């Protein structure tokens, strides 16, 4: 499944350049930082089609190749947060922020 990315036109933070991404039916915003790759927003328009797993695999591969940790920021959906912790191996490092050391 191809990974597509493009600049996000809105400056959310002065020191971070966010990028939009799309993998199949999954879209979101990410930041490629000096120590982490961080996802700020993610949405799957068609559930249970495997595209979310494709996204996780792509980001984990990128994190390993670039020696970066993998972060999800501002996770407000409790079910999603629980899934990331229990099924994907993330830990909570501050309220609503998760990280997976690579």
C-alpha cells in the first residue's frame, strides 16, 4: 500500500513542520522529528480493512530505519488509547500522549 505525504499548510507549532499522510483509507498528520516520529491526528474512513495496520507498519519501519521513537500525541479516544497500549506496545508518558521505544 503506497504511503503518500504532503506539507500541511497550517503552522500548528513554531518549531514543527507537520505533514499530511494517506495510506489507503487512513489519513492524518505526522511530524518527523530529531528523536521521534509523532502522529497528531489519524482517521480511518473504512474500519477493519487492514489499512490502519499498514500505517503502523510503515511508521514502525521508518522509526527503526531512522532510529526514532514512535509517538501518538493528544490521544483523547479512550478505546483507541487502550488499543495502542494493550495491542501495540505503547506506553503513556504523559496524559493522552503515548510512546513506543524503538
